C-alpha cells in the first residue's frame, strides 16, 4: 500500500542530514514523499569552501541545492515557504501551526518526519516541530499521522530514552551521499574530510561509512493530558 510521507523541516539540508536515507527508502518503495522547507537558509553559517556565496546570494543558492538534494532522494513535491531563517521562534505559535495544519489537511500524511520538540538544538527546529505537534493535535487521535522525530540535544536519550526507530539505509546510501553533496555550500567541509579518509584508507570504507548507514528516530508519544 502506497503511503503519504510528509517531511517538515525549517532549512534546506535538514531533509538530508540524518534523514535522507529514510526518505529515499520511502521513495524507492513507491511512497509519495512531500517536503515542507520553511526557510531559505539565509543565515547558514557556511558560504562554501572556498567561499562562493554571500548573504545576498545564499538563499537562491541553497534553494537550488535543496532541489538537487530532493532529486537525489526522490522527493518531487517540495513546498517552499520562504520564511526568514532564524525567525520561526518569533512567529505566533498558533499561526505557524495553522500553516502546518493546512498542509496536513491537503496532503493527509500517514507519517510525518520532523524534529522532536525541545530536542532539535536549533530554535527554528524546535519552533517548527512544536507547531507540527500543535497542528496534528487538532485532529482526532484516531486520525493523527505517526510522527518520527529527530533529536540531537545532549540530554535527548536521558529524557526520551533510546530511539525506538532504527532504520538501516545501506541500500540507498548512494542516494543519501548524493543528497548531502548537493548541499555544496554547507556540506563540502564535512564530505571533504570523509573523501580524504576514504582515499587514504580504502580498507576502512565500511567503518568510515557506517555512521551514514543508520538513522534513528523517536516516535512522538502523546501524553494522556494532551491526547
């Protein structure tokens, strides 16, 4: 049965770092994968290495990188909101939830990928994931899609426990790496180190690539009070 998958992330590259494998697996299996990218990543820390972008050109560059990454993953339905990077935390939470809810009503996803609220590290990550929870909470509990949250805070395992979803993405590793490379302005430093290590130690390829072959998520659990 074909499933409708919705990925909801604030920045170009959020869909690739740590999630491209799972999304590529869905696409490979024939699921419909949609992506909401809320901002154009104007405030990204990296401008390429060596620099090939500036604050004025970066948004357009990152949107093009995003579309190339989505092509590698197999995402052909991309919703660009073009909000300003690093401002989502200042948006009215209900207004932001309204916008997410409209997308959910339209797409009717079976499964949502986002960050786990309060454990996304970046304020934009947490603001949009919290808006996603608010939006899904408006649905009757029997009609709510499952939510897989990524968590990166230092205390995420202490508070949330171990991730309950572990996905082996080895069969789409090529697609995942291609998606990461597409975000040239942001990923070049990281991947250059990987490429150098692979070139110097080809016998360690399995070891060096191992961190890219698994992805981990926490299923969002509704508390009795909020259900």
